[in-house]
C-alpha cells in the first residue's frame, strides 16, 4: 500500500507525509457503509487535523477509506481525495478511484490500471544495476534469477511440503541453466520458510537475511529472469515493470479466488507472465506502466500544469 501511495505522490511531484490510520472497535469489524465519516472512528484522530490542510489525500486499504472520506466531508473542494484499490463502497464518494482491472470497479471517476501502482522506474533500475549492492548479489556475473517470496493468504498456503517442491524446481533451473539465484523474502514470509530457503541455497546463492540493506530493487535490476509467488499483486506488477520474463509460482493455491485468478489470467493473456515450471525461457513484452497516465490525471484535477517543486509540505493520508 505504501508503494502504491508514495509512488503516485512522487509522480505527481509533491512533498508528502504518510499517515497510518487504523479503525478502532467497534468500527473495524463493521461494514464500511455503517461507519460514520468521523475522525473519532480511528485510533489516532488527531493526525487528521493538522494545518495547513492537504491539497491531495491518497488512501489505500480498508483502514484508509473512512479517514479519506472524513477529510473530503470536512474540506470539500479544497482537497482532491483519491482512493487506490477497490474501496468496497460506491466510487462516486471519492474524487477519483484508481483500481486494477481485476478489481472490476466501474464508474465515471474510476481509472483502471493493469496491476498495482508502484514507485519503481527505469531510471531507478539503471542506477541500482551499477550499485555495490547489485555486485554483491551477483559477483560472478552468471545468469541470475531473482526469486520474490510473499507470504500466506486465504488462498495461498505456505507449507513445508510445498516449499520443498518449489526448492526442487529452483534447483532444477540452477542445474539446467547454470543460474545463480537471488532469493528475496518479504516481511510476510514466515521465519521457518526463510530458514528453509537459507539452508537450501545460502552456500552458493544470495539469500537476503531481512536484516541487512533491502536488496529488492537491486535484485530486480540485475536479474535476467524473475520468479514471483502468486500471492502478491504488487510484487508481480513491480517485477513486470522491468520488462524481463516473469514466472509465477502457483502450487500453494488452496481455493479459487475470482479476483486474483482474473489478475493472473489477464497478465498471461497480455504475454507478461507465465507459470513457473522449473525451466527458464525468454520472451518479450511492453512493460506495463500506468503511473505517468494516472499522475497526469491527478495533476490535471489539482489544476497543476507541471509537477510541483518539492518545497512546501503536503500530507498524504494512508
């Protein structure tokens, strides 16, 4: 969610402040339609009443919807309120809603994107490719496959047996293609899974320990191929921003999810991703990049002809 919001704020060209908002009881267990548009429904209402008022509010996720609508109710046309991802409410309550195609959100103020918004740019990847961290990830210059690991969801189960099968497929590409691996777990990856991956690969490959500097962007920059677990729309979209072959690992699916299933189907139909089957192949596609279009629309709605110089501080509510 932070990547969605900070990426858009930076693309619009304004200074921003991230604020984490959480609904409190009893509101956090109620449908959004039943929650008052009031600051008192969140755990830290004081963070929404700073001066000067923001010109732009970006919200993302269930806990950001009501604070954003409260600010719209309070400030009216002084503020542009933009909801990122499906708000699970009538989109007309916001000035703009930016949602990926698979969320199937419709409305005259809805901007549909291919996947999740993010803050990864081609210029950033070029810089990271020349960094010391990139050289540390792959000092030998061998073909490198970056492996992005998410975490359990209601649809994806991370059992030891499933990880064993995944490890076997990763070993297969190392043998067949003489490939090096850069394995990047996320904050959601269970500790036991991290230990399992470290035991299997740390002697000969790069496995991030989640303690040192985060190598995520550098690992994307230096990879020839990218393998991503299917639970994360954001990681898959960020991997696709590189234009490199993106393989999606699917063996942990425990039930059908129409929304996530539609996302994967769309990206495969667009020629962006393919299922991971224990081998590396090459293909090309135009990297999806919705951010410039979305940022241009937001700037237009704010009355900005050009991106603002980052001098004045504005708030971005999360």
